[in-house]
């Protein structure tokens, strides 16, 4: 099982109101320079938020939701501090289930 961490907010907040694209592009550039595999994804209306585990959390997020998902807890902590008005969470999932659906838009 692999652990995933995320910040969640409305899609509009993450993609329009905040400079999230700049943050993700800079991180992607840094990963390429350091030959590091991408471990973060921007997901619009992710299905994992619709599970019973996140009912309370999703009730607080305006629709449609979006998340930045990562295996790097420190990066998600950084995003929480940088973006302020986001919810945070984590879950475990068999790594085989997390593949192509989690690409940066």
C-alpha cells in the first residue's frame, strides 16, 4: 500500500484564483533537472473524494472540487501553508491502482 497526501479546494480556487500552475511548473522543472520521477498530480473532480472516508471533508469544499495529490507529505504541507484556504487529507491505496488517471492537467 502506498500513502497519498493531498490538498483540496474548489477547482476555481486552485486553477484560477491561486498561482498553482506556477508552483507545479517550477516543481516539474526541478524534478526534471534532478532526474526525479513526478510524484504529484492536479486532479479535477477526483473520484476518491466521493468515498465515505471523505464525506465530512467534501462537505466543506465548493463544487466542483480539485486536488493536488502527492506521495510527498512535505510538498503537501508546503501547499497547505502557501495556499491557506485548502483542506488536507491522506489515504492509502495499492500502488497498482494509481497510474494514468493521475496526470497533471
